[in-house]
């Protein structure tokens, strides 16, 4: 039961942090995700197209649940150790884990990852694009780290 509770709470924290970071960042990154001049138009849905946005919205919660299950299950072996940490160390652990492993050092090439700096064309990793996307990762990681440090284990 402890594991199920951890995963459920992980899902709630992840989803709320994901939405808040996304809503904040979208105010600065609309041109990356939608419109005629969308930077990622060759491989991402156009979020300014209502039918494509609806398609995304139908899938987003189920996908976040699957993501949270996988991300939380790999932490099961260290739950005992995490429970002994102070809030500050839990914040650093969870926030750092999300930022470093889930974003910046991910093996997936994207505009805000180290792999992206190697493999993506220059227009996708310009300084402004890199920092616009990175801002969302930082906001998400801080929110997730704060909530997880307070509520998990």
C-alpha cells in the first residue's frame, strides 16, 4: 500500500507541477508550439489548431499517469533512505533528479538537452530557444522538488 500511495502522490505532484510550468512557459513560447511560424512544425502538433490541441488534451492526463508510474517505480528501492532525509535534501534530490535526469541530461535530443546541442540543427538550439525551453524545465523541477520534498516519503 505504501508503494501505491507513493505512486499516486507522485502522479498528483508531477501533473500539477507539469501543468503550472507549462502554462507559465507557454506565455513565452507560443511561437515554438503553434501558429504559422511554429518552430517545431515538422514534428510537433500545432497547439494553435483547436483540433490538434483537443487531441493533445485528450491524451495528456493518461500519458502523465503512465509517466508517473514509471518514474515512481524506479524510486521504490530508495524510499527508506529518502524518508530519513531533511526537507532540504529531499527538495534537492527530487528537483535535481527531475531537472538533470528528466530534462537537461536526457538522452533525447531536444532544444534544452545536452544531446540536442550535439544533434539538433542550429535553429532549434539558439540561445533564446534553449533558455525558453529550459525555463519550463527549471520551473517544473523547482515545483516538483518543493512539493515532493514536503509530501513524499
